[in-house]
C-alpha cells in the first residue's frame, strides 16, 4: 500500500509545482489549475511510469486476493 501513497503524493507535488511555475509566469485563476493538471498529467505519464507500474501490481494482487475468497467459496444464488 506504500506504493499507492508514494505515487499519489508524487502526483500532488507535481501538480502543485506546475501550478506554482505557471503562477510565476503570470497565469492566474482557474485557467492556472486546468493547465497545471494537463501539463502535470503529461509529465507524470513519463516521469512516474515506474511508480505507476508498482501501484498497478499492488492493486491487482490485492484485488486478486480478495476475489479468491468470494468467487470460489460461495455458489451463485438463483
């Protein structure tokens, strides 16, 4: 679960840093936030790919463990 927290914090930090840079460049208001999300999303796709892969593995294995107990143990009701 640590990988999920690290990835989420990295995304938030990236959005905040992008918004701060855009603010210093003169972009204000809601446009700043919208452009910051867009730019940080593109940057995070490249920069945070390793962390995103770790999150994917973590969540997939957790969901697999949860579904093993429910799908095999209980028959479907009519």
